[in-house]
C-alpha cells in the first residue's frame, strides 16, 4: 500500500533522510522508531505529500505521490505531529469540513462524522470549540479527522504523545483493531508500544534505516532479549553524534 | 471531486472562521464607523452640495490601506504558526485550490463589509438625485481595490509566521502602490524626471486606476490592472508556499 524507494531529503547541506526504502502492506502496523531528529517526521511528511523529496519515489495504493498526489492523498489519513486543528472551529464543524473536503456528501458525510465521533469518544465535546478542549480531546479530534473517510492508509506522527495512560491504552487498542484491514505506519518513542501493537518495526538513525523486522526478530538480536537494548545498541545518541562532529 | 467544489469548501470554512471569532464584528464596526466619519466629516459630504458619493469613494484607498491587511494577515501566517498548513496541504487539495479558496473567502468578507455601507447610498438618494450608475461603478472599483490589497496581504502572510510582521509588510506594499500615483509624490518626481517617466511610474499606482472607476468610467485597462496585481500576488504566494515546503 505504501511503497517508498530510495527516498532522500536534503535541507541545505544536511541530509535529513538518506536513501530510505521500505514497504507497508495491508494488514500491517509498522512502528517507525528512531532518536529525535533521525528523519521520522520528514519521511512521513514526504509520504503524505506535504514536502517534496529531494529524490526517490513514493507510491500510495499504487498512485505516484510526486507526479499526481491527489488520488493518493484521498486514500491517506494523516495525523501530524502535535495534532494541529483549527482552534476557532467546533469539533462538529471541523469534522464536517474534513469529511466534505474528502468528497463525502449528505447522508454519507453525516454518518462518517458520527462514526468518527463514536470511535474517538468525542460525543461530550461535540459542540465545543477546539481551543476550549483539553490536550487529550484535541488530539482525538485530529485523530478523528484522519480516520473520517475510512482511509486505506494511515500515517501517524507520534499518535500517543501527550496522552495519559488510559488514553494511550485506548489509542493502542484502536490502532491494533484498525490495522487488520489497513496499512498503518506510526512513529513513536515508546518501545513497549511497538511490542504491543506493531507487526513490524523500522528503526531509522540519522536518516538511514538501520533495522527492519518484527519486534520478536529485533529483540532476538539483542543479548538481553530486550527491544530497548537493541535500539540503544544500533542508534547513536545525539550527544555522541555531536562529539563526533566536533572531533 | 471538481476543483471548484474543493475551492468552495475551503472558502466556506475560511469565511466561517471569520465570523466564529469576534474579530470580524470588530472589523465591520470599525470599517463602517471610519467610512462614515471620512465621508461626512473629512470628505465634506454635505458641504459639497452635490448628489454623489465622491467623498465616500475618494477615501477608500486610504481606509483599505489599514483595514485590508488586517483581514488578510492571518490567512497563511496562522496556518503556519498553528501547524494546520500541514493538515490542509495533505488533504486531497492542490496548493492553488487552497490559495484561491482562502483568498476568495476573505474577498467575500470585504464585499460584505462594503455592502453594509448601503445606508450612504440610501442617504444620497433621499437627499438628491445621484447617478446610481456612477455609484455602482465606484463599488466595482472598491471591490477590485480591496482584492488587490488583499492579494498582497495574502502574499506577505505566506511570507511571515507572525501576523504583525505580515501586516506591516502588507501595509508598506499597499502604501507604495498608493504613493507612486499620489499627487504630492508625482509632483516631486516631475521636477527632475521626464513626463513620460512620471506617467509610467504613476501607472503602477492604485490611485491612477481607481480614479476612473470612482468617477463612473469602467476602463478595461483599469480592471486589467487590478486583476493582474491579484494574479501576480497570488502566483507569488504559491511560489512562497512551495519554497517553504521544499525546505
């Protein structure tokens, strides 16, 4: 469903993403791991068509995202980092906008909004403006717009960041359930989350993919059998990177 | 879904955003108060002793100078500051559709503001027997003038993340477009430049082209001038947004 080939992105002289290739097929939930600044968000922004890559190919559901992004974009649900939304709108008008802009009309649109509201437990704040909501509700509102059109592909940048333990649990359950018939890729810093939800994990460090396998496979590659130890063994902390640069 | 449908949905959301915050009403009240003040006090509406809205339209380039950038300043800077631009541009819309949708919505808002000045039209019709064709022509000119200022504000708003910065640059640009055709300035220029130079410099001014329209002459060249300022500024907006995304 998502196919990324030799993707690179340079910001000035800095190579943020360096020759990354991977695929995500239907029924897979892929965890995208890596230290801060490794290029996770940049890769996701390129997949969703927000920023153009310096070189490489991206296709979503067989549609080329670089030459003709609109059909691909129609099939993607995207939850950007920090879950932005239009503050002055009510949850209802925001979700209605999200549904209409994706071509849902009339009864179909009404049902899509209703379903998203139920899935994300937004009934109690349905008529409130978004700037009056707590962080958890804002986050869920943005998540609701990502799934409102029942997309085949779901891209989420740190979907559980800033949620409380209950909300995290709900979000994980939801992602696992939706992963059964969608292609999902999400970034996270929480390694237990990967073990709990993902069918596969991709670890990226300084723009390059350093590991790609099921959580079990990756764990087995560490002596202690823990994902965290494996992660720390193959990625460099940003301080080490800085020391190396200075030297 | 057709391009016009996408533009309509974006424009509707944008227009609703104006009215969901109190700023729109504050703007309308200030605009109407100032328009009335300029017409009846500064413009000497009664002292003129003629049944026309000359006093009303003559102030439009100056009145809009501060008010139109205030309407346009949030268009793109807010999207960037809040991160909603990432949401908007990963929806199945092209950059052009987003630019046009946002521009048309705020233009429509300014048209509504102009339409609310209808009491002056009634007043002049009750007091005398004005040429209503000239008045209609003045309104057409004002709408075009507002569009030109607005497109420039839209451009500066894509340039700066801060609304204040975008407002100040927009006011400066609009002021330049006024001053190059403002009599005191052209007189100064005429002292050392040849008349043809003075004339071509003044040809870039909104005053030069607004003059005919407010006096009831619809000249294709004047209309074309305003439309080309709009087209140029929106095209530049597209270039700016693209370059931000390319990083």
